[in-house]
């Protein structure tokens, strides 16, 4: 009888109060986004409107988001990471920063999206794909009497000095994909000689992967090394941007999505994950002029999107170049041998 008396109204109130944070947490999700800002916001607004779950969204490039996951590993603040190149997602999976999950929507996806998931122990999944290349401002190019580039090695010509821009591969998934692509395309020794030669022509290493083509669209830069869909977006927005698929061949990304380990709102993160893989949601990418190839086979795509079947793509080794050890090694080598060189 003494045990029964211990459950007084006051104690019961305290016990019930202990459940309040969980009830509150059930109504929100913290979402890290590494895609273009307007697409990130569209996803946040769309999920909140569909479910009533409040979305706290932070937009950072994929390299920055990976760094944030590492910094927060002992006390995770994010629940789901959507967008950005697959290599950092693969590294996060390898380092135990994300968790395995198999969505009911897997059967609706392209094989390359499933392959991305399986190579990471189902700790990430492909949500879109896009080829690497570059774009240039035709008016700025003409005003400077510059030839039209068509290949990667064209960008090494001395007349392009100060006219090329790319992101820093330490912060940008796009730029890391560029580094890994060049190494795979030309071999490591020749690839790093290429990066050294390119460095001479670089006017700025930006933090964001899409920034170089946005600067070109504004006339502040001539050539931006980016994913081709980012260049297409600027052209479709009315800017004089010409999109180039380099003649030697090129790499590509599988933009990915991952659930963060020890998430505070894990159930809502899974709901976001399932929702984000649906064809209707992926088709909304067209509303913000996102021209990637989406992973759901039934998702709509724009006729302006780069045709991956017509682009000479390398057999990009996602497992190797998405591994923690290889990524760290290449970035250190780039820091030591390329970024510190005079221009």
C-alpha cells in the first residue's frame, strides 16, 4: 500500500511534465540543406504545409554541413540532411554520423539511387543526379576577345588568366567533385598538374559551389566551373550563359539525403525522408529551375535539363572518392600543392 501512496498527484504531475519535451519535439524537424537556397526553402515550406510539422532549416554547402555534423556528433542538433553531392554523405555514413534507413519509396527510384544507398549501407540515398562542367558568359567572353572553351584543358590557356572561378573543395561538394573528376580523368599526377595550371587562371575560390556561375551571370566573372544544371538555371533565367560539357569527358554527382544519428526528431526525419522521395515532391524542383535528373522514375523533368545520355561521363568511383581517407588525402594534397601556389 505504501508503494501506491507514493504516486501522489504532485509526483504524477512531475512525471507527466517529463513527457512534455517529447510531445513538443514531435511537432518539428531540423533540416540541413545543401542544395540551392530557393529549392531548400521550397522543400521546407512544402513539408510544413503538407504535415503541419514545423521545419527549422539551415542552408550550407555539403562540405560545411559535413563539418557541422562532425562538430555536433556528441550532441546532434540536426535531424535530416538533404541535398549536396554524395561524397560527403558517403563520408558521413562511413564515420557513423548518419543511420541506416530503408524507405517504402525505394521501389520507385532509379537504380543509381539505390546503388548509392547500398554502397553506404543504406545510410544515404540518391535524390538527384547531375553532370559536372562549366558555363561562361558569352558577352563577357566576347568583350575580352576570348576564344570559346570546349574542353577541360582549354581552361589552362594563358588568355583565361583571371577569368575562371571555382569553389574551394574543402567547403564545396561541387569543387571536390571537380578535383576527384580531374584525378580520375587524367590520373593523379597529371590531374594535379592540371589543377596547378588551372590555379594560375582562377580569380577566386568561392565557398559555395554554385557561386562561380552566378557571378558569371552577373558579369562579374567569365567562366564558372559548376554542375551543368546550375549553369542551365542561369541561362533559363535569361542570362547570356553558355553551358559546356567538356570534350574529354566529365564526372557527375549523385545528390543525396541522409538521416542524422541520434536525431532528436527521428520519427519526423523519416517522414521528411519518405516525402522527399515521392514523385510529386521531386517534380516541384521545376518550380525553382532546378534542372537535375531526379531519382524517382515518375518525377517530371525539364526539356532544358542536361541530357546525361548525351554527355561523355566517366565511371566515377563513388565508393573510393566518397571514403573518408581518400577525401582527406586529396584535400590535403590540394591544400599543400595547389592552393598555396602564387597566381
